[in-house]
C-alpha cells in the first residue's frame, strides 16, 4: 500500500499511535520483530510504505521518528542508545556515528543524555541527506578546498532547523551537538575542518524557557478531577520530576516512612538521586491506597490500560497535563503549557526559596562582619540545617501556589 492511502497529515497524534499498534506492529511481528520493543528503521518504513509517518510526526507534532517510537509508542529497551536506528542510508557514516557514541559512552554522560544527542544528530543528518543527496559528511570535510561549499551546505541545514525548532534553547543544543560531532571527526583525523564554526549566527545565548506562574499552578490544582490527575500536577510542579520519571514512578521509589519522606531513583538523567516530598504526601498515599485495591497491581503509579505495557508513557502524561490546563484555562504565551513548564515552575520556586533563606541570614552575616550571607550559608551551617531551612522555604512557596487559585480563593482539591 502506498503512503498516499494513509492520509498521514490528517491523523491526530493518538491516531498515529493507534495506527502503529493496529497496522505496523502486526506487520513487524509477522517478520519476526518484537513489536513492543524493536524500533523500526527508516529504511524499513520506506520499504513497507510507511515513510509518510516521519513527515507527519515531524511537521505536525515536532518529534523525530525515534522520539515518537520511544516516547509515544513506548518502544526500545529502556534506555540504551544503541537501540535507536539512524534515519540515513549510508553505512559508512553510521559506522562513524557508532564510533563517536562509543567514545561518548566512555565518559560520564547519562544514557538519556546520549539518547537525546543521538536524536538531534539523526535529525540533522536526515535533513542533510534530504537537501544534499547524501549523509556522507566525512567525505566533504577531508579537503580544505571544499570548505566554502560545505559551510553553505551545513548552513542550509541550519536554516531548515531554524524553522522547525521553537526555542533558542533547542537551537543551542542542536548546534552544540553538531559542532561536537564535527570536532570529534576532525580530532580523530577523519576530517580537515569543522564547518559548523562558520555557520550563520543563531541567537543561542538567550534562554527561552517559559514556566507556569504560581497562580496558574493553583488553577491547575483546582481543575484536577481525580487523584491520578492531582498526582500528575504534584509530580511535575511540586516535586520537579521529568515526565518520563513520573510515568515510570513505582511504589518502590517511594519512601514515606522516613522522617523526611522522599522518592529515590537508581537512574536519573544525571545519575542516581532522591527527591524530597515536601508537599502533597497525602495525595501520594491516597493514590497508592487506591491502586493497592486493584487485583494484579504491579506497583506502577500510572499503570497503562494497554496490557502490553506496565505503565503509560511520558508523552501520555504530557497530553493529560495539557488537558488539565485546558480545563483550568491556563495558557503560557497564548498556548497550553507543557509538562516541562510545570517542572520549570519547581525550579523557579526553589530559586525563590534559596533567596528567602539567604535574606534571612543577612543579619547573621552582618554580626559576623561579612557583607555576603552566602558565606554563612555555605560555611557556618551544617548540611542538615541548610536542608531544613530550604525545605521550610520551599514548602511555603508550594503551599502558596497550590492552596490558592487565580481568583485568590483557597483550594480544596489539594
């Protein structure tokens, strides 16, 4: 069947996910692949008449194929960068890329960071191949005489990305990753020059990370309709979890019996870590009690209705978060907020809490003959006391946001 028959551009995001599960997964299984784990290569999609899927997820949902299959469909082996396929048709270039990522894996970068970098480089090379007929970038940087032409080719790809990417922060990450790949190729002797150093200027120095305001968080809290939705808002805004971490949250991550309850993770983006449960513990307890009554519950706090999966995906939680925001009529720059904006609220609230603690130490610093209260904070307070002060200030910030909505009314939902 040809791509034209599928009307890719008319399918909603959920319809694309459903299409994979109904059509593509069945065909993959017939060919011996694991449809719940193995990510289809772009070449496989082309050969089977599904190449239009790439255009649909890129143009209408701002995702790469790898991001769609991992985040929306839930494929992959749980985090290995090797599980991702490259969206190019050049075996030699793919070998260079695998060498590059093997060198990256020997460093301290987390697997999730490498996955994101791999996705960005894949998108760059796919555009390069579409524009210039090949992804064999190495052959075009071996002779300095080719430098002017290659700079123009790379700049043409950046022009395409410039239209696709919405924020300066995204552009900064793409440019950094592409620059790093070219630098690695030159350092290893595969190339003679790095064309990224000469591309047209992106305004990558200005960060563009809008966050939810406290009153909007209060509106979201009011708009929740059940414990599950309350947990979504709390997990993102009060605990600062990434949506993938929240989607994967398991009862084994929860420690409510400690003097200061917390969540623990064996693997986060920057390694193992804990998250303090400063606010909303009662909702978490209610959710666990609610799920504990379900027959066969396996411990995930957001179990998937699909029997083939243990839990929902991060993209599913993002859609639910936006639905809550729609009910609350909460918008950021005219658009419904994403889960990242909830997490950014947490960072903003934490920064305010730090500032509050520092202001409280101003008089202590003055008595010690210092004009900088940070000296007191860092050098004269124990780690336990610093944590206590910050938690108290953070609890005040969260209570102020969650307990009042945009009209200043006291909330009863959370």
